[in-house]
C-alpha cells in the first residue's frame, strides 16, 4: 500500500490531499473521502488506508484548502472535550465557506483527478463522508449523480435545515445508493430531522438505508477525539464495506 500527499488542481487553487493506492496493478475502483471538520491528520490517513486495503484507490482532499495547506488548526487538545467548542469556533468560518456551489465545483475537480490516475477503474466512484463531510458528500452526489454511484455518510450534521438550499432537498437528482449512520442524540441531526430526511428520500424514490447508532455520540468514528466509540466504529466499517462491495460488484 502506498500513501502519499498529492496536489489536486481546482478552479480556485490547489487542494492538498491524501492519496492511498493498494498494492497491485489494478484497475481499482475509487473512493473519495470527505473529511470531518478537523481536517487532514493521521487518523484520516489511517482510515483511508483501511479502505484501500480492501482494493480501492482512496483520495482524501483538504476541503479547506482555500485557507491553506493542512494542518490549519492546532489539534493537540482534540481529545479534551472541554476544548471542543473553542476548536469549532476557529473552524466555523471555513465550514460556512463550503457553499453548495463550491462543493459541487470542487467535487468535479476531485473526480477528474481520480479519473486521470493510472490504475483507477473507469466509471463512477463512491464517496464517504464524516461529520460535515457527510453533509458535503451528499451535496457532491446530488451535483454529480452520474459520476458518484454511492454515498456512505457517518454522523453527519445539518443534513436537514430550514434553509431553502438544505442538503436533503436535493436528493431527487440522486441515482445511486445512499447509506446514513446517525449518532444517537445528535443535536446537529435530531430524530425529527432524521425522520424528515427519510420522508424526503422515500418521496424521491432513492435507494437508501438510514440507521441510528444507539448510544453513539456525534463524531463516533474519530479515534483521536473524545467522541470515539469503538463498537459504533466497527459497525460503521461493516456498513461501509457492505455498500462498497455491492456498488462495485464484489
């Protein structure tokens, strides 16, 4: 397995990204991973390698590249729950800058980069997103339904809002399969919002699974934070690989 940092040219600059290639000639199906708000760091490289070990080329772009290369924040206190609010206060403006139009434009650049790589199988890719990355990954598959065949979203917040451009309102364009894993008692994705999402998906005729991981906190997959939940994380791997295997015919 080879893990490198690469530069992906976009319409607005250059995004640094992790690229993980499995051993062998391929071609391998591609998986685009959208980071959580804390950005590129060893935990995300480790997770990308776990996905690549199953025979996928994995790209994890720095979604905040307009603000600079990773790391953008001091994450040394990420494991301290008392510091979480202060960290998010610094990250918030960068999250807000990822408008639907920006996400769609950037996603096209990431998809073009993957399509041009040697050893990547032709055809649609899958996208995986964590926290804010789950919401933005939904935006990406809505914007590029012919290029993204599946989405796996984990502990995503703000998928359902009162805004006219709420992510859930665009699911009618989706042609692939969606999987949502919701954190239990998540203030950024409440039971009412989950129900709204599911009603909207049903009305649009989208193939999906939506599950609440009982007892799991928001951010449960991130082992470098105070929110980590081992049981929920193992469940998320099983669900993700089930979706990827089905999507790519394995």
